[in-house]
C-alpha cells in the first residue's frame, strides 16, 4: 500500500486517488508546469514586501501597514507552515510599539506567482480573522477568487516535493 498523501488528507478519497495516479504515473510535475509555467520573480525581501503590501492596500486598506514581509528559510513545510504572520509588541520608553510581519517559507522563492499570492492572501486574512473558519475563507476568496483551487495545486506541489520530486521552477528558469 502507498504512503498516505499528508498534504491532501483533508480532501476526498476520490481526489486523493486522482492525485496518487498523477504522482505514480509521473504526470503530476508536467501538469503543474502546464498550469503554472513561470516562477514569480520576486527574488528578494524588498520585492516581496512591495508585492504583499500592494495586495493589502488593494483588498484590506483598513488594516495597518505591514512592517516587514520576508522569505524565511527557518519555516519548514514539514511543520505545516507555508507562511507565518506575527504581531510583536514591545515597550520602548513610555510607548507600546507594535510590529506586523509576514514570513513566507523560502521554498516559495521559486514558485509561481499564483502560489505566492495564495500564501500572502492567507496570511493577510489572518490580520483580520484569527481562526480558519467560514469568515476567514470568505475573506481569502474575496481577495483571490480562485483561492481554493490554488491551495489544492500548491498542496499537489508539496506532495510532489515530499515524494522526492525536484523543485519545478528553478532560478535559472527566470527570463533574463
């Protein structure tokens, strides 16, 4: 019997069986590449910050500005952390300073823009909704209408990586 597909465990057995068929038949990677042929090109934290802050300004103008957005090599997909949002409060003199950060796993530095947007939207939604409830997913879909499809495709990519597949969007794939 095959090992369970842990990134797809919440999906229906039929969908898991389809994914298993693509993976075992060597068709998952070509399917993902056909759906998302190019990496996003956000190579540094500054470009990532500009992109995510733009999403925040477009969809969540009422939330406070982000203080930092970065790729984080310490976030491990194994721990189910694709991204992380934090609010840090510090006392400086007689003032309370608050910082809002979003960290995105560095494995997504070489991912398609759609995957990066899905993770960014997920973390931005946590600025307003703490729990993964209906309101949270409604907000995600408001910001990114195909959020659920992209989440599935990202989970398929993680399944590909876990099965020993190589990263599909290498840095050398970027246009010069």
